[in-house]
C-alpha cells in the first residue's frame, strides 16, 4: 500500500516508526487509509511491546508537547496486561489524541505476528481490513464478553481513577517524559499490571 | 468547483466516495474532516473512545 504524507496521523505514524517499525495505525484512522470511512478524530496505534518502542514513542510525543491523559503509563509492564495508554497534544487547530496498546482486543498472537511481519515488509504500517473488522466489533451481542472485559479493567482501575486528579495536578507543566517517571511511580501498587481472576 | 457560485457542500457518505479520490484528495478530505470534527472538542474533552478506559469520564 502506498500512502503519502500531509496528514497528522500518517505523519505521526512515520515519526513513531523512524528507524524501526514500532507502531501500526489502527481503528478509525486505519479505516480512512483503507478508504472505508472517516469516523474518528482520535488516533490508535498497536505498539511493539518493548521498552525501546515505549521510549521512542514518548520522545516523539514529548517533541509534540503531548500530555498524559488518564490511562496506564506507557510501560510494557502495564501494556502486556492489556492496558491502554493515552496522550493528547495540539497541532495547529487540531486536537490530536493518541490511544496506544500492544494487545488489541480480539487479535490472536498469530494475527499480531502476521501484522508485524507485513508491516516490516515495507507496507505502510496499518491494520488490515480483516483485523480492523475484528477490532471494531464492540456492539454486537456476541461481543458482550469483551464489554465485560472492559468493565473488569475499569474496576481494577478504580483507585487509579480516584487518584488521577491529584496525579494530573502533580504533572501539570511537565513534559510527558518528565511526567512519565512520576506517573510510573504513582501507578505502581495502585494500578495492577495485570487483571487478577477476581477483578 | 470554484466558479464563483456558492453551493452547500456536505461530507456525508453519499457525497464522499473515498475510494474514488486520488491520494492527494483523500488527504485533503481527511484533514478537512478532522478540522470540522474539532467542533465537538469541548463536549468530548473528558471522554475516551478507545481502549480499556472507553466510556469513562475522569471528572465523574
């Protein structure tokens, strides 16, 4: 797939992948790349689950003046547990949001492996139509277990949510890189890395 | 079309057949759509549309 530039989500995807494939554009903006529909103003990416990828993404976000939103720290300990990390910045008159994960819903390890293999083969790193259809299933009766899974995450994040206002005040004015260190410390012991059976 | 005649133009699914656009037209339409979508920024400032925090409002 040949994809040009000139759009914030395409450009950001290239910045995330400078020197190495680390991020695959997903969800709503992937639907635009596949010319299906324009349906979301936020950006979603599936990331490589390693610390180098997290450091690079944080550096790109810092360069854009991004700030953390409520979510998990961009750290593999939480990402491998299925958590998502969220940031936001202004680009001209646009509010750009980045929703980041390494374990997208409904994609198997085999699906993900094939997706990374394809992306590293030179194609623009974007989820394919089949994977996109799987990821976007959220409102059908058969997907109620997934909605229940989100409820489990929200229960596990209850204390983190209550503390977030204070955390947000603590990191106000800091770069996302500086804020990251503080958020990691604040989240340790409060936001579990993985859901327990009882969550 | 820039022929000096004012027209109402909408970016509905019927009006915007993405598959027929050139790459440059797609990016232009995409950027235009994103700029229009900023109108709801105040309304969705606290909401999450993706991920496991989907549907929550941190202010609640």
